[in-house]
C-alpha cells in the first residue's frame, strides 16, 4: 500500500482542527496523552475482541444511551467488524471509540488516534457506521480513511514540532528511533511521518525480513507499505517496488535483528536520469524498515584518452 497526500485545502482544514485540539490541551509536550484528549473531546473508549463472538456481542449490547440502543440494527456492526476485520471504529452516537483488545498496545495508540481523527472532522460524522442516509462508495471510504490517518499523524506527532525535531537530527534510521522514543509512537508510524514531512525526495518501505519471508509474502507486492515524500512521488513514480526490493535484499545480511545493511543505490527518475540514494534497512524482530535518503543527481565520469 502506498501513502496518499491530501489536497492542500483539505490538509489545511484538518490541520486547523488538530491545532485547536492541541491549543485547548494547553500545547502539551510529547508524547501525547490520549486520556486527556478523550477527556477534552468527551469521548468514551471501550474494548472488544474480534476473535470472541460472545465478547463482541456484549459490547454491542452495552452500546446504549439512556437505555436506548445506539444502532437500530446492531447486527450490522457485528457483520462489519467481522467482514472487514476492523480493529477500531468510531460511533458518533455516544461518541464512543471501540478498539480490538488483541492489538498490541503501541498499535492501539495509532488506532485510537485514527478514530479521534474521525471524531474531530465534522464532515465524517454522517459517514460513520450505522448511518442509513448515505452509502459510501469505495473511493469515498478510502478518502475519509486517508483523512483520518492524516489527522492522527498530525495529532500524535504534534504537527510542525515533529518537522522541526526531525530537521535537527542527522538523516537516517537513528533519527527515526530517537523520534519514536520522544513521541511515543510505533517505529512504523514514525518512519511514515518522517518520510512524508521531507521536502526532498525520500522513500521507505515496510516489509518482512528480506531473507526470511513470511508465509503471507507476495513477491509481486513485496512491501506491506511503500512510502514516498511528495517530491519522490512526483519525480520517481516509475520506480518499481519489486526491483527495489531485490536491490535491498542484495545488500541486507541475514541477521535476526537490528541493522541489516546499508548502501548507495541509483534510482531513475521519470525523465530517465539517474539519482543517488543512500539506503539502510533495520529489522525490529517483526518488520524490516528501509529508508532511502536522496544524495543528488548521478553524473557519469567519462575518461577521455589522449
């Protein structure tokens, strides 16, 4: 899956909404305390288990306001959670966030931030589960999910504060590790935000270990996520993930964890010119994180004999 940039006007509108939340919180220091966010926005958080039908039905049963069922057809909620493998969702009635308790704590944080994003974007309220007035097309559903992801990234990474902190560090995976600790988010979401904020061409991938593919590995789609900065997407749209993964695999060692390797690679832009990127890959025991940092245009040196 590739990252998507919102239209400038939409991004500005959501940024304004996030800025208001941070301002109303008193402009706190990272990491963001989501308990205080829920308290400010008067949101309720509940947990369910997507693997235990009884527990899931009990959550739906408890979703009442003043004794009245939140959803006219609660079975639709059960069906949607199972069919789409939902790990979190926001119910506008009662302002409830539901999170699958089987998610690791770090991933629960991002999922909660995503649902908070839905809750503060006013045009999302009539598109949430349980609304019978509007049926979302797949394109519309993808759009609102991208918008909620953007809101979560801006909220959990404190907007321009993250950009400034990233700029003050030497580029590389060590910077991402430092920023992960400061902002309290997963290394995956930190890598994603680190790349997206870059004004230079920058690219990254999240995959299985290059030498230890998982049973779900698809050689034709080797990256679980393939993230590019705006300038990378504009200038290097023709870079093929399969070919890049093969190059990454060639420089990576078959270690169980930690740094797997680093090297300079040439990537060809959409005009056919070669550019040099410095790549490095780190394995955190779960996923391989690869970062490619732009170094400059590649100039061939031609030796002319006398």
